[in-house]
């Protein structure tokens, strides 16, 4: 499976990640990626950026080191009603909005409450990808989440960092998600969730999981930049085809 975009990466702006936008873009180029999403954590994460960070992303060029840039956020789901930690005023300016559960932002409830929270986030018109839904710290009804994702046309993520660096014990749930997504034809994204430039474009364990589950490349968003841009347009995002700019 040839993945050309990493739609989930963090920079120093997240407060607990250790590379810059420039470094991540350079790493993406070195890995042969064509697109990278800068999706720093939302303001509610401990040490996270001010909302102004997201308002000012427009200063970024559309290409860095020959890699297409998406201006985004990994927003925090704050409650069972799906409330996010960034206002519509800022969300609507972004190219891509990820959303998920994070410690310190959502305490987590029972399976019903967590499932309801994810579905509510999926119903938010600004949300494009639900990240690491297989996190065992926030158990959900996996068949119901996939069914609703298909109904709403929302992409679910298989997060490579969940198999090594973060969210220990995710693998069984991620395999379960991948199998049902394969069966139901859900849209998936495979992302690194890099918190350091060395992990940008690192997808290997996630790719192994989706392949074993029978997911086909056509279901995977980041197998082509056109697929990513088309998807974001269907979500109402104002993403344009633009000519690559000379590397800075
Ligand atoms: Zn996350
Ligand atoms: Zn992340």
C-alpha cells in the first residue's frame, strides 16, 4: 500500500512534541511523501497552543520542501455531547480537522457514553477524521462507530503510534476496527501521529494491521493526494489545487 500523505503530525506548538513545521516538512520530503497535515493538539491539552495558533496558520505556504501542507488541528472531544475545544470561528478556517479523546480533556465514560461522544463529534460538520478510536482507555462500541462513520461518510484513523509509543493495548481494538471497516467499506486514514520528525511517514505497523484485515487501498484516504483533497472538498473545505512553490 503506497501512502503519499501523513495527515496527523505534531510540532513544538503542541507543547509535548519536539520538531518544527520546517523539520517535519523536510522529513516528509525525505520520506517521499507528497502531503503533510500539521495537526497540533487543541488548546485544552496540557501545555497546548492558544486558539490564535490555529487562526494564524494561514501564514504557512501551501508547499514546503515540495510537500503540500494542510493546516489543521487535532481537536479534543471534551464531553459526551461531542463538544470540541476550538470554536467554529477557528475550525472553519482550517483545511483539516481531526478529533479524538485525550487524557485531561475527557475523562471517559462507559461504552455507551464514549460511543455517543464519538458519534456526536462525527456529526460536527467541521470534523474530517476521528483519530485513534481504538484507544482502550476510551472503549466504544466498535460496530456502531463504524456503522455511523459509514452513514456520515466520515473517515476513521488507524494510528501507527498506537502500536508502539502511545495508547498501550490498542492493537486488538484497531484490528477489530480494521476488520469491520474492510467489511463495511468505511474510509480509513493511516497516520503516524508523529511527535518528532523521525516518525513522520512511519506507517508500517498500521499498514500491516489494515492489510491483514482485508482493507483495500481504495478505502484508504492517504493513498493519493487527489483522494485527500476530494474528500476534504466533500466535507466543505476550501482546499484548492495549487502549483507547487519553490522550496524555501
Ligand atoms: Zn491524539
Ligand atoms: Zn496526535
